């Protein structure tokens, strides 16, 4: 690794694409933070995941890494198709059964404006603290990496400001997207073993979260976490 | 030897699958398979361990056993066997579907925990720890009560978020490693430690911190411990024992691997300071929360946070005797906490409540489990001659020897505070006589012999570790200490 002393070169196609995609992903995450309906959050999540696959394809083409194409395809299948499908079915079932669709809308603990403001503070903190670390490398676009850090913190915020299990799961999935972005830009030639770990992470999220959300819905007849306060101290 | 290591991976997996696919009305067969797998795996671990006291074993590129991993294998192997026997008595009162799911989950859970220390690469280690999360979360939810559903949700959300950070730490470890070892570096642990002095400092520091926070979530370090008391109290008791005695230790093992890399690159200062901060904070929180607990299993869960804090502090001392204490503590804590949870499970079954206020006169009503639970609590409080006394003594001695006077003194004070909290509750449950109106419904006697035998084995292990650890074990521990890079 070369440190901060190196002169920054003009961005190539890969670095430019990575930075743009990272910025758009962060914007989408703010959209998720602002969106009132969990259904719309799922849609935004699918869009964000599609961008990750695009980035993987760009890197695969730029660096001639054929296995990244496979990763892009698998990631798209899981994150753009499977996870949103599962979540939407769970939300649909919850909406159909309930008198009032609690948990699907109106589970925010903060007003949209305050949530977005808090998100901006988190994002700025993540961006500048990571940018200040001085991990600069011709292969790793520092801006995209810093944006990934910002996205991670906003994803934690996303989990915290909602009081329903579906939105918390979406927050976790957004966190996973942020980490995938960081991994793609920091270590583009991910070894197969690490790619496996990522796919595994996703599979877990979809299967275990799906099962527990369903169990919670059957038990509590809503997706709200308001009654998950028995265990304290 | 490769056969033994492979068998260690195959036996519990096969047992889990067998229990899941057995035809209905075969709970006894599932119980037999589980007991055989548990005891068999412990025998296999005992077969592997002596070799690792002299050399590292490495197979197929993906499997590797050295002295450090052998210690954690021993802890998990012993507890798996103990809990498998205990579960036979525990599951008796449950319906058949529950029992089969439970046995399948228990074996798979043990499989993932035995696999983690066998992995040669940081990525595979992460996957193994992730598998432990999935299976244990489903096992926490298996009771199908409101409390269990809540605990399982909190556990899976918090632990998965934590493990995501650990995954990012693993990515940074790859980033650091690939700069020196080339693009085709596959995250193997040993080459990374060997290349330590040449790695870039910032990514390694970042990787260590992320791993400490991420895996620390599963270890139960403050402030990311919040899932732990919930999951431990709501899980079926045999699972609580495995969670506390084994899973927390396996996650700590992952931190130790990152610690080895960090020490090789950054020197001892930064990694030890970080561990010390997390350790002292966890110990402080746990010592205070042990007081005033109303739920017997939450009480023991906070005691686990306390002991994980002690492990972190012990590693931060860095002196060889302290590290030897840490390795011994992993084993002794597995036995003592397993015993405490298994004893608590009998109390809960006898009195039909987890509330400490509802459990009275345990010593009268339970001729075996009462005294054994008392012994387990004393062992956890580091009373001699239990193994925990020896291990904590070594850690404190190493702390004073390496000049960490303040931290060692804080350790002594907080462990004493926790001792008072733990023994006060235990005394109330065991010695205060049961109220007269409850007497006719509760008769003197044990619910099941299956639930006593493994606890007696645990007491034997604690005494052996405390009075005279076998020479093979001390040899293994000294090799592990050397591998962890002890310095005075």
C-alpha cells in the first residue's frame, strides 16, 4: 500500500464508476431512511442491490476477473429478486391479516426530517473518519471506501429508527450492501472463499430473518417491535 | 490423524442430519445418536489433542489444528458430551416433534462450534461462526414462547450485525495480506501471522478493531452484549450451557486469531489496550448486573459476560503466566458454567419457574443437584480448589508481574463484587427453606439421573484442573502461550 504521499492520478473508468455507484447507493439509502412504507423500502433496497451487481460487473470487466461475473449474477438473484420477494410476501401477508396495517407504515420513532438529519450526521462522521485513515491505493478508490463507511453507519441508523421487524431486517440488508461495497472496492480480487462468505451472509439473512419475521407475525399479529420489551435488566 | 480430524467434522453433522430425518416415534433413537455423537466427539478431541502439544496439524489446505485451537476444541468437546447426556433427561417431558428438532439442532450447533477452531482460514472461520449463529438462533426460538421469539429476534439481529463488522474486518485482513502475499492469498491464518511485520499498519489495525467489535458481539463484550442475557435465559437449558461455555469461547478464539496478526504487525501496545478497555468495561457491567437479578438464567448469563471480560483482560496482560491462565480459564469456565446452567435447569424444572424468588429450599429438595449447583457457583466465584481459582490466580499474578497493577487490582475487586452477587442469590435459592404451602406439591428427589451424571463429570474436571492439571495439558498450554506471542 502506498500512503497519502502519493500524487493522486486522474480517475480511470473503474475508479469513476465505483465512486459514482457508491454515491448513488448512499442516496438510495437516504431514500430508505425517509420512506414511510416498508414496501417502498424494499423497492429501494432492490435498486441498491442492483447497483452492487453493476459495480461487480464493471470491476470484472476492468480487471479481467471472470469469477466476479458469477458473483454479480448470484448477488443479483439473491438481493434483487429473492430477498425483496420474501420481504414483500411477508409484508403482504401482514397487511392482509391486520385490521390496521401496523408495522408496515408509521413505525418511525423520528420524523422523516429528523431521521434524515441524523442520517446526514452519521454519514458525514463515517465519511470523514474513514477518509482520514489514509488508505489510498491505486486499486482502491478512497472516496468509494469512505462512502461505504458512511453507508454502514446510516444502515445502523436505519435499524434503530424503525419499530418493526421488517424494517429492521431491511436495515441489516442495507448494512450488508455497504459491506459488500467496501469489500468490492478495497479488495476487488476477492478470493472465492470470501465471496462464499458473502453469499452465505445473504442466505442467512433471507432464510433466518424470514423465518423469525413469520414467527413473530404469527405470534404478535403485527410486525411491530413495540411488544418486544419483556426481556430487560 | 487426518481421519480423526475429519471424523470430528463428520460425526456431529451426521448425527444432526440423522436426528432430523429419523422417522416419527424414534425419539429414543435420536437421543441415543446424540449421546453417542457427543461422547464420541469428546473421545476424538482427546485423540487429536496430545499430538498438538508437539506439532501443528494441517490437512487438505483448509484444516489446521495447533495448540490454541486444541484448547478450544477441548472445551467444546467436553461440553458437547456433557450436554448430550443431560439433554436426554431434559427433553423427556417434551413432545416428540420438539425433541427431534432439538436433538438435530443440538448436534448441528456442536458441529459448527467444533468446526470453527479447525479452520485454517479467516474466511472459513467467519463462516463457521456465522453457522453457529443461525443454528443457535433457531434453537433459542424453539421453545415457542413470547420470550423466546423476542430473544431469538434480538439475538439474530444484533449478532448478524456484529458478524457483518467481523466480515468487514476479514476483508481488511485480506486487503492487508494481499499487498504482501499477492492477489491469490486465500486468507490462511498462519501465512498472515508470518507476514505480520511486513503488513501495512492501518488496515491491520482496522481489521483488528472491527473483528474485536464484531466477534466481541458474540463473545458478549460490553457494550455489544445486549442479546446475551436474553438468549441465555430463553433458550432451552442444554443450549444455554453450550452458548455460555462454548459459543462465547469460540468467538473469543476468533478474536485471538486477529490478535495474533495484530501483534505481529503493530506490536503489543494497541491490541492489548483495546482488549483491556473492552475487558474492564464488560467485567464492570457484569459485576454490577449480577446484583439484583431476578432470573436465575440471566444471573448466570451476566456471570458469562464477567468471565469473558476476565479472558480479555488476561490476554491484555500478555505475560506468559497470564496467557496460560487464560487458556486454562477457557477450559475451567466451560466446565463450571456448563455445570451451573445444568444445575439451574434442574432447579427450574423442579420449581417450575426461572424466578429466583420462586426457588427456595433447593438443597433439601434436590439431594444431588442442590449441592452440585452450590459447587458450580463456588467454582464460578473462583473458590479453591476449582480450576477457575487456579486460572484467575495465574491471570492476576501475570497482571502484577507485568506491571499492570491498576488493572489487576480492578480485576480482583470486580470479581469479588460478582462473587457476592452470585453467592447471595445462590444462598437464597438453596438454603432458605421452601414456604410451607409449597411443600406438599414438591417432593424430595431428582427429576432424572441423566441430568446429574454430566454435572458430576464437570465437578471432576474442575477439581482436576484446579488441583493437578495433567502434564499433557500443561504442555499443550505452554505451546499455546508461545503461539500467542507472550512477552514479559
